[in-house]
């Protein structure tokens, strides 16, 4: 691990530690690592949104991946914030990040290039991968820092919507730190950062659950697509993984939600545009 990667992961883990300390759960030594891991896994999954061929839909998918990441952090900490509130926070954070001229240019150009066949699409993938990954890392950092500051002196049940939004705004005002985290993550992004092994494990569980209930030909085909996505994820083949997930359809997502396979559900929701 090089110095930049150490700095990136150190900042993310420190934000997670501060959050765990703020809610008095420091006895769980593994929790900060779990929270940082959630962010990094979703950053890797977020790269998959660029393989959605429809211009604009890729950006919507990146938003869905981010708010799902926040929901998972909340669930890990038993925080009672609603999905609607989390969606609102995710919108604000990503809008703020996207207002950065350099980030906006990459997202806009990368999405627009998908109108071009062949080389245009390949170029957009290369252009957007590191940016999407870094933006998700930064979004995770902002959310955890805001929660830590907010929950230091009060319980989660006392937090109002405007309180959380104000805390997020204060963290984002430290533009230098946020930009530093984004830049470091982007500059040192490699394909290895988009490790899909955790997703592959959940897809294996989802496949087994679906096999037990598949009756119609459409459902049986969905099982096949999830099985193919599992193999592709094991091989860290991002384009094939997300293509197969999209082919599996709504019933796969219903099962992922039903059996609380959150990572699989996040990936499915992303490719299905929900």
C-alpha cells in the first residue's frame, strides 16, 4: 500500500472511528473498519454505474448507490433516519460534489460520450471510473463526519432533518479536506479498488434463495442471470456483472430486498434505475 492509499484509508477510517465514538460504541473495535469497508465496497460498486449505456441514467444510478450506502451505515449503527431523509442528504452531498467544475466536466463529458458508438463508450468508461469511485469515497467521508459531529452531544432520536442537513453543510464547507480526499482517491484508483468479491458472495446467497422459489420460466431465467453475475463478479468483470444483473430483472431485486442482501439489492437497484 503506497502513502497516498494509506492517507486515503486513514482519513476514511478516522471518520468512522469518530462516528463510533460519538454514539458510544467504542467497545466494538471492528466497527470503524466495517463502516469504512461499507464505503469502499459501495465506491467499487459505484464504478458499475458507468456501464449503464443510457446517458444520464448512469448519474442517477450513482445517486442510488450513494443513498443505499448511507442506509447501510445507519443500519450498522441502529440509527433511525428514514430513507427519504437519507435520499435528501445524498442529493445534497452529490450535488455539492458535482458543482466542482472538474468533477462536473468529467461526469458530463463521460455520460455524453455514450452517444458515440464503440470508442466513445470505451473512452467514457475510462474517464468516469476514477471519478465515480472518488466521489463515493468523499460522500461517505462527509456523511460519517457530519453524523459524528451531530451525535456527540445528543441521541439519534433527538436529531431533526434540518439538524442533519446543517451538519452536512458544515462538513462540506471544509472544501480543502473534502477535495483532498477526492483527489487522493481519484489519483490512486486502480481496477483492484473495484473488487466485487463481497458482491459475489451475496449474489451466491441470492441465487440459492431464488432457486428455492423459482417456478415460472421468467423466474428460472432470472436465477440463471444471477448465477452468471456471480461468476462475473468472482472474476471481477465489472461490465459483465452489471449486464447480467440488469438482465435478471425486478424479481431478483424483490428477493434481494426480502432476504436483506443489501449489497446485491444496491447493485440491482442501481442497474434497474430505482
